[in-house]
């Protein structure tokens, strides 16, 4: 299960991901064209809850997707960056 808080956000958001088992994970953010704009993590994770921060100040406001690839499965959630401080 993936959560993003706050969402929508203006500068940064926390991505929370819970895994039932250990394994290899890639956490990235893509734009609506599917191009990766940020790689938040790539490597081995233990089971349990994991939190990753995305500082989005370098990308324009708009819709993005957080994509988590974990042990062969793919999950994604929409996240929205607002304009403003």
C-alpha cells in the first residue's frame, strides 16, 4: 500500500510504502508521459513501513505518478504538485 502526504503539495511530499516481505524495490516519480523525473530509492528493503521524501521544487507544477516496483509487482498512485511556495 502506498500513501502520499500531503497530496496535493507545493514543495515536498512524503511517500509511505508498506511491504509484507523483504525484497528489491525501486521507487520513482514519473510525469504523465511516463518519463522518470525523480528516483527516490533503488535497493533492498526489509519488510515493514518505509518512508521516502520527494522534494519537487525542481519540477513544474502538475500531475505525477509515484511508481513502486517491488518483487515483480508494480503499484502507483497519482500525486499533484501545486504552484506556490
